[in-house]
């Protein structure tokens, strides 16, 4: 029985890295805009963003494991 070749990760690494960089950039911009209002708004935004990113990573790992 012939072995099927393993797919390479390099063609998809660029778009995944780009997605993460854009997400981080948007989060930083939102945090900067919230900090212009008040320190409490920046803290709340940062806390909510951390929870959202944690859930995003958990669901991403689950999707990779299931798929």
C-alpha cells in the first residue's frame, strides 16, 4: 500500500499569521480608543478582549482536533 504524502504547512502559515496579526492590531486599536475615554473603560475593554481571545483559541483548537 502506497503512503500518501503529508501536506505542507508553509502555504497556509502566512494567512494564519496574517489573521492573528490583524486581530491583534484591531484589539490594540480598540484598547487605545477606549483608553482615550477613561482608564476604567480601557481596563474593561482589555479584560473582555482577553476572555474573547481565550475562547477563540479554545474553539480553534477544538476545530483543529475535530477536523
